[in-house]
């Protein structure tokens, strides 16, 4: 082979040519999937090895970009890197420069199941713990980002359905690793929930991907929701999204708007309820009036049957009957028929000859007087 036909490079020129080829051969942005190995922060920059089991490559996320990311992978977690090739021609070193880091679906599910399993063992996801929502709350605390389309939809829906309920809007961050900030807001709200007269809390976030909702799988955040002093309603993401926060809440709504709907009645339903109450009151009034009328009629009949004049006549008749009976049994009646009674000097009546003694003075009582006598002899009819 003729040496003159072979391209000749210096090391710098060779590395520069390789860099140029790589730059032309790849899109300015691409996605690469794998597991994060040995992630570590060096001088504010994140370095890790991305591996799919068959091959590996270095990934770097510069500190300026790392501060803007919502997710930093742990050892072994699946990750999707949005990046571009970074080739250092001075030492022919190749790495993927990360523009964004996103958890893989398996990472999201693994974190979800881990927190769910832990709280389930403690009974915090037991459906029996869920409290009833207040029928017509006087004040609701809305925890969501401000401003946001989710907040606008909730405010509009509340005004249309039941404007009498006051809404206390409490701004919270909902993007990124913001669980500690949300926990802090929940802690302060729990301390003042009575003085603020809050009857229920709505935790809401509109839209977003499932990885954007990972903050609501945070263990500390979910514990605070489970132990919050008033009922909690979640409206996070889309209808198909489900977080651990949804599981510990007293009610899970599919969207922020649905969360407000679950707490507030409509004017139409309120009018129907009032109409039913009016009908029940009218029925109760008619029933009570009918019962009182029947009671008055019964009392009138009772009074008629118990006429005072008739009662006096009946009592007079009973007294007359008793008087006649007493007269028939009177001793004077028997004396008038020729009978007599005998008594001793002490006034005691003699009922038997055994009560008399010889020479004892006795008194014989007749209908028209008395006879004093002395006992001469005592004879018994039995002798």
C-alpha cells in the first residue's frame, strides 16, 4: 500500500475529525434509556454511568442544568436521558450531556409500590379510615399552583355551583422535588385549620406526565395528608393517574374540577332538597293537626260521658244505697222488731251466758229504753 494514499493526521486533527463526524451523525437531541449506576455529585455536577446490561456510557449533567431538574436518580433506578453527545477532542473522551433526566416507568411504579406498601402496613390506606365529606362546607382550602389553569377551573366551577362557600387559595409548588415545601404548608395549615374555619382541603394539580406527579408519592407528604384534621380531596393529573396521595385521601377525584364538584352541591340540587324539606314539613304539619284533632274529639267524647251532673247523680244513688244498707243492718232496726241487747256495767255487750256471773248487775237495752237487772241464775241452752 502506498503510504502517500493513506490520510495522515496529528492526534489533535484525528480527534477533531472524529468529533466532527459525531456531530454530523447525531441529532442535536436524543433519548437514551438505561439504569443509573454510581450516580455522584462532583463540584456541583452530576456524573453517572448509564447501562442497559450490555453496554454503558458516561452521562454528565452540569450544575447549571442540574438545579433545574425535577428528578435525580438513585443507584440502579431506571432513567431516560434527554441529551446530546459531548466529545472532548483533547482526550477523545465521549459522554452524554444530559439536558433532562426523567424516571422510567418502572422507577415510578417501584417508588409508588414501596410507599404504598409501607403505608398499607400501618393502616393509612384502609378505606374504613376515610371520613365523610361535609355536605355544604362553609370554607374550603385550595392547595395548588398559582396562577394555573387548574385553579381557574376550580374557581369558575365553585362560582357556578355554590358561590356561598368561601375558597381559601393557598399557593404551593407542584413541579419538581417540592414535597418538603408542600409538607411545610400542610403543617402550618393544620395548626390554624380551626381558627380559619376550614371544613375541607383540596390538593390539586392539573395535567402533567406521571413523572411530574411523583412528588405526590412522597412518604412524608402522604403521612401528613393521612393525618390531616379535616377531610382531604385530591385532584391530581388526569383520570388514569393514581398516586399514593390519592390512596390516603378521604376522596380521590379524577381532576381538580371534579374535586370541587365532589364538595359543592349545585343550586338545582339545593332547590330540590329544599322542596323535599317543604313537602316533608307540610306532611308532618298535616299529620300533627290530624292527630291533635283526633285527640280533641276523644277528649270531647270523654267529657260528654263524664258529665258532672250525671256524675253527682250516680254518686248520690250509691250513697243512698249504702245508707239503706246501713239502716237495714242498724241495731235499732233489730230492737224495733222486739229484740234486745244485754250489757254489763262497763258497757260491754254480752254475747254468751259465759260472759255473765251470778248476782251481776246487767242492763237490758230495748227499742224504747233500758232495764237494770241482777243476775239470779245462769242457764245454758246446751245443758
